[in-house]
C-alpha cells in the first residue's frame, strides 16, 4: 500500500514536471504573458454558448482585444461595449419566450446592469434594493431561494432571505466569525452560517434555517469551526475545521437537541450532498491520483452506512442524491470491441474515455443500474451537472440537456441495465 502511494505521487510529480517543461519550451512570452493562442494572429472575437438550465441558453461574445494584455478577454467581468451577453428562455416547443442581456451568471440567477434575475423562476430584484456593504449573493440552482449576505456595520453580518424573488426574512445581524465564515445553501434552500456568540468573539455559534428562511438552529460550536453545511430543512448542520492541525478531516454534527457529534473522514473529504429529508450525507474521499471512494454517513446514528469505490473506477463528473437513488456521471476508460470508434484521446493518459451513468442504492451502496452510450463520444468541456427542478431531474452539458426518468432506471428501460 505504501509503495503504491509513493509510486502514485512520484508519477504525478513526473507528469507535472514534463508538462511544465514542455509548456515553458513551447510558450512565447508576449508583454509578460504566456502565449496560449490556438490560432496564429491577433484574436478579433470569441464566442461561447451553453445550456444554462433546461430551455435556458446563454451566449457570451467578445469582439476586439483586451488592449492591456493583447489577449481577448474570454470572460469579461461586466458587460461593456465590446461584449454581447444574452440569455434566451425557450418554451418546451422551442418558441423564444424572452431574451435578456446579462453581466454575469451564477447558479440559479444572473446579474444585469440594474437587477438580479432568476434563471429557473421568473423573478427580478432591483440591485438598488440589495444591501451593498461588502455583500455576496448565492441562490439555489432551481432559483427558488436566494440569500444576500452583507455587513451592516464593521464586525457584523446579516443575510436577507428571498423566496421566489420576495424578501421573507433577515438572519442577524450577528458578530462575524473570526475566520470569516459565509452563508452556505443546501439544495433544498436551507441555509447555515457560523457566527460569534458575543462581541468579544470568545465563542462561536452555528445557525441553520429551513427552506422558507425561518431560523431553526442556533447552538454553540468549536471556535475553530469553518464552513457550515445545512442539513435538509435546517434540521441540523455540519461544521468543518478551519484551524488546520490534525482536525482538517473532521466534521461535527450539530442539532437543536443533543451533544455535537464529531467524525474524522479521512482522507481529503468532499461533501457531495444529502439524501433528501434525512440526516445522511454523501462524502467523497481521495488518496493520491486514484479515483475517489464514497461514504454515506448517518449523522444521527454516528456511523458510516457504507463505502464504495467510484462506480466504474473512473473520474466522477457529477453526483446527485435523490430519495431512492444516487446518480453518478462518470468518465471511465472505454473498452473497445470490434469497433472502437474515434473516441476522445485523453491527452495525459493516452486512453479512450466515455461518459457513463450509474444509479446507486442509498440503502447499501449497490449499483441499481448502469447506462452507457453505444459508441464513445468526444467531450472536452467539463461544464456538466445534474439539476433538479421540482419533480424532474436533468443532466446538462454545454450543447445538450436531457431529462432523466428515475422510473426508467428502476425498470431498467431505455438503455439502463
């Protein structure tokens, strides 16, 4: 095991060194910037378009050069005279419902010159109504709930909660946490935040609110706590450890009743999601360059329900937790048969890769079904994700989106096996 880890680390370092050396030899320095052009000459325009959500298409274009760097700005920080950014909403029949210029886009919402607009719900909030003191704004991917965090005065933090575009509550203000924790939203719209319990900042508290922005939890937590992850409907919250040391892999479970429960989740844990309406969360853990494994943790029981390797032993692209299954999109090596197809040659590993889908049973971690394309398809853009909108589940790539029917998965229909 130790030899395997050392060998993996050595291969990673060697690959990094070769890439760096090759890039340095091939790169031409222009005005202090590394020349990363893919075409000769000066770039005069760049276009990028992608599915932002089901039936919602985003288009970003830039014409002209960034005169300061002599390179085209692939993502302008705000709309300007040389940018043309548009969002188009379509009906299910393909009719254009509306179009809107935007400055920047984030999950669930977009900024325009004077308002915030919902992507998957038709609401808008004038930016003049939003508090602007060192603020940040986040929303659920389905656009149902938005949280606008701000600092009404030095050392104080608050968050306005908007439901369907209407402000329904304000969390705080409270004394800011010394590490600077920020608001985190769950997929269902529940939220959490770590604050200090007094002005002297000698203790810390974790807050959690439900899907309607109503505060449900306010209990003490460790002063070294970092980010807080809300459980479904604010029934509890997880806090990570931000002070380093031997606790970097430790998460602590907090509820309104009972003593906090800490668990060490080695190695390099990454939170993936909650099984809806439960206190069971999915984490990925990774050691070295190998594919991650996944652990489902029951926080009320204080135990790991199961642990499995990444389905297909490939590279996970997206994960979505549903009540009766966990969906995985995985890039895995293609095993050619009589016809291997063109495939996508993964530049570093020199292998053919395909995107497959797995459904895993949340009860025991077993694979319920698998779907793979008949032939390998080329996919180089990593912008892809699952998205739940009300009672439907979608998978989005820049060029296509599909609705996934859980009934087909359980019945093993339409290619699911």
